[in-house]
C-alpha cells in the first residue's frame, strides 16, 4: 500500500505542478486585453483536462486511505452505514450516505455495492430474525410497499421509516442540519473541513441557497443564516409529516414484524 500511495502522491504532484503553470498562464491571459477571446476560451477549457486527471488521482487516493481506515476501524460497510444513519437520525439515500461516511470517517463506500448490501441484510434476517441489533432496511410507503431509495435502521420506530407526503423533504432538511452540526463541532482533520463543500452542495440543491462566495471571515455569518433557514423549514414541516407518519404507522401495526421491516 505504501508503494501505491507514494506513486499516486508523485503523480498528483506532477499534475498539480503542471496545472499551476497552466493556471498562471491563464490568469495572465485573462488580465491581458490583447488576448484573443477564442484563445482565452481555449486556455480555460484546457484546465478541464487537469481537473479530470486530478479527480481520478484523488479518487484512487481515497480508496487507499479508505482501505487503511477500514483496517484500523475493523468495521464492515454495513457497520459504517448503520453508524451514519444513527448519527443523521433519519432515513437517507445511498448517495448521501457515501458522501457522509467519507466526510466523517474517511472511508469510501461504493454505492454500486449497496444493492448487494441490502440483499445480504434481508437474507441475514431470514436466517436468524432479530439476531442482529439492527439491520439496514428500506423505508415503506403508507401501504407497506418497500422504497429502496431510502435506507433506514430496523431498530427505529415504524413511523420514522414510513414515507408520506413531505417526508422526503424532511429527510433532506435533516441531512443538511446534520452537516451543519458536524461543521459546528469542528469534526475536521488536518485543517480541512470536509463538511463545508457538502453544506454548499445541499444548501443549493435543497434550499436553492447561493454558494458561499465569500471570504473566510464571512463564512460564519453565511453558515448562521443557512442554519436559521434550515431550522425554520424544519419547524414548519416536521410536525405535519410526523403526524402523517404516526397515522400511517397505526394502519400498518397489524402487519407481521417481517412485513413491517421489509415491506409487502
């Protein structure tokens, strides 16, 4: 692994050095009024090649770092997912869980393997129902049909695992609230805040919030305003959704334990 890491670090160094030279050249062209617009666009587009190379190397480095962390933690993919769900406190989809586990644990989970993970959980339950403290289960709709998009913990109350109108929006708001809380706690490593890029991403996609194009000293105010908006939305949405979930749970209470976990 050390050899792989050294190779990737050397390649990244080469790419970053070349990218910096190209970027300096691009900046010089941007401020030069004599540069032809077509040439300027071409120079800017050439930066995309370095970005692709850098992204590939970073992904490979993530895998190396992830493997090291897995050995240190001695935890499986399902254990990382269960822990993430417990921290977030509500159902989430595979894409966000992958991002959150990387940001919080520095472990890369391959979402393409989540389908197999769910099947393994179902088979484990079938062999020894209730043998594990918690299983990764799908959410259910109001008619007990499984919704594979949303992943939940089996030890959560039934009503928490039911998707009614507005529940998806509630899960997304709680996702953002969890990221903001992690950022406030300072759960960062090596001086880099892994949560802030996710806060910007989901602030924009969930609330149409403008990314923080501000100086570092202004970031705190931007985060405070976003946090206030998230709390206001949660206060408005949480109660009606939870009431609808409770009502749906009452109608499903007569189902078998198996159906209440995995759906019909």
